[in-house]
C-alpha cells in the first residue's frame, strides 16, 4: 500500500519560497494552513482553519440578504410607490390605486 506524506512544520507559519516543488503540499501547525508549490517557485495557501470558519459563516448566512428599498440615493432595491406593497417577500399592487407611470415590464415602459 502506498502512503502519501505531506510536508509538515511545527515551527514555521509558512514554507520558505522555493521550498516546495510544483504541486507539492505542506502543512503548518503554527498557522493551521495548507500550502502548495507552484511552477514559478512561489508558494500559496490553499486552505486552513480560518478559511473553513469563513465558509461555515457564509453557509449559515447565505440566504439572509435583503434588498434595500430604492430611493433617489439607493440603486438596486425595489422602489415602492402608491398602491405597491411588499409583505413576506412578495411584491403586490392594487392597480386601482397604484401609480403605474414609469413601470418597466420586459424593457418597455407601462
């Protein structure tokens, strides 16, 4: 059975430049990061506990984004007007009281 060993350090936070061959891996217990050697002799971090912790936060908060209401100073949100309501993430309007001027549908103005 073959064994793959990764270089490991308990004293250095990051391997010295050119100390890893292209594709060779090294792990630092000091920085808790995994590194890889590149073809040009440089070394880059490809992961570690800090990266893992960031991804855990992204996963748990990935769907918690709320668009701001648009106004004269804020773009990218939803601009509400008379007769337009937003409740529980649903946009609805009362056509009898809604101001339809400037409403854009499929690139055309209503």
